[in-house]
């Protein structure tokens, strides 16, 4: 028996990285997975296309899932970007700021607003919102728009976790450390010095694998975590607790 047998799980940002790894892990545990991305190439039982920064498309998406599968049990709101033109507040354009907030934060708001009612109809469920360890720390090598957006996801998740706790819906913020995904590789491809500077702060001495973050998402999605809500679930290789790291 799998840990998600029969649960209908909607995963955004499912075409690669954490989303794709989680879709495969959820499938392995018996879930019905709807993989959502900008194009219909997300991993899962079925792939659906939606721009999750567009509220109307999000509402339509969940309506389609409900019509096709009859219920929704898990929302993994994972879609996000970390653009290369995001830097210090002194250097980041307002256009970049707005784009990052729209995709990273507003999308989570839309998915919670239009997805949670379906979980309530099902008698409860789990919401997992991808935040980041940067939501809890400061960095001199700033990505201010990304950091602010993930801080917003953290606060939103905490509030929703408290609000819906007695109605059977758990809401948690998943906070990965740096993950070896195409997004991170693209960010550091042109600047290995920046990558090395960040890596030195990770006690484990390596970036996470997407499959390791997927395992944490599985725990939060499953009934193994029925008393876990409104948390900042850190999966960061110890980076948020480190003062110095081993040589």
C-alpha cells in the first residue's frame, strides 16, 4: 500500500525540478497526480496547462480536475521563478519585482483561494506551498524580489494553516535550501564563484537533490503528517542553523 493511495494531488511547476520529482514520487506512492505547467508537459497521471499567475486560469484548472476526478485531496503549489536579473534592491527593476511577485506569490494565493474549497468539500486535505530557506534569513548576495516573494509565501501559509486547522485542511510552507535543478544551474552557469560562495555555507557541502525535497513534500502530503500544520518545514541541509561549516 502506498502512502497516497487514491489521493488526487495537483502539483504546479510539474515540468521539471522539484515538481517533476514530486510528481513521480507521489505516483510511486499510489496518488493520482495532475501535473500543471505552462504547457501540457508536466509529469503525472495527466498533464494540464495553466498560467497560475492568472486567477481565472487557476479557477478553471481546479474545476477541470474536480470534474474529471471527483475530488481534490492535495495541493502542492510549487511553481516559481528566480530570474537572473533579480539582484539587490538598488539594481532590481520594478518590472522584475512585479513579475516575481506575480508568479511566486500571487500564484500561491490563487491556488489556495480556488483549491482549498475543493479540499473542504472532500473533508480535508493538505496544502504544501513552496517557500525557501531565504524567507528566514538575510543574504548580502541578494535576490530581493525572490526573497520577498518567498517571505510572503511563508506568512500566507502560516495564516492559512491556523485558519483552516479545525476544518481538516493542513497548510505548510516547504522551505528547501539550494537545490540542484535546471533553475539553479542556469542561475550559476555564468558565475561559478557565486555558486561556490553559497555552497560554502551548506553544512552538508552539497546542494540538495530534487528527489530529497520530493520526499519532504510526500511526508507533508500524506497522513504521516496529520498533526503538522502552519509550519515552516526546513529541508536545507542545515544551512539555516549554521554559524560556521566544516572545512
